[in-house]
């Protein structure tokens, strides 16, 4: 018997694998949080499948999302990224990746980890939604507005409320799996 999945991922092997293994799983590791944050910022205005298909290219181009290295990128590295056809070559998003790495380090200094900072918005426990259909999920919420404003104050770029809500979904801060999806109850136990 085939598993019931959230409707947004059905029909594409890469999407289904991402949905089944990663999406909505609570992430507390700073390295993974940074990767998801950067991928979501690059996704702004594009489809998530576009980003997923380029994910390995991003990993290689961005030193496997090593934010300590990225924070030190110079103009030469910026130009190298701008000429890399394997990633999204958007000037502002590439610049934002560098400044976001710098802001990420500052948050770590202040809070001990980015995870403590970001998960503090939900008292370190995922919000359990009860969506019957993935299209019922909001594009943003008051909470994503608050987090977005907080990140912007700290120097982060491309972190509008819609991007942040997608980030919250990806890292499991909110469980937006459809209630009929086989992952809905599984991610609650993680």
C-alpha cells in the first residue's frame, strides 16, 4: 500500500525524498539551520524544487554551508559565485549569504547558538498544526512576522515573513504536514 504524502511533493522523486526524510523534522543543529536558512533565502521568488535540484551545487560552491568560511568571503569569492552556473546567480542573494553568515556568528556569540535563539520563539517546542490540505497552510503568520523583524534587526537579509515561515516549516518549528500524511505523526515523535 502506498503511503499518503502531503500533496505538494507527490510525483517528483527528489521532492518526495525531501518530504519523507527532512521537511518538518525538528532541526536544532546550527550547521543544518544555516543551510536551511540560506536555501530558503535563495528560494525567495522561486520554486522550492528549483533550489532542491541545485542543492548539491550550492553545497559545493558555499563550502558545504560553513558559515565561518562564508563570513570571510571576499570579492574574489563573490565573483566566483557569480560565475557559477550551478547555483542561483543573484547578486543580492549572494551578498546576503555572506552578510547572513556574519549575522549568524553574532547571534551565536550572544545566545551560545543560533538554535537557542531561533527555537526560543516557540519555547523550544514545535507548533503542531492540523492541516487537512497543504494549501491550507498560511504563507506567513504573526510569529513569522516577529522572527523576520528580529532577524532583520540583527542584520539578516532576504528574511521576509514568507521566507521565514517556509524556514519554520522546513526545520520543524511548525508541523505543517497534512494530518493524513504518514509523516504528520512521525515528526511529532522526534
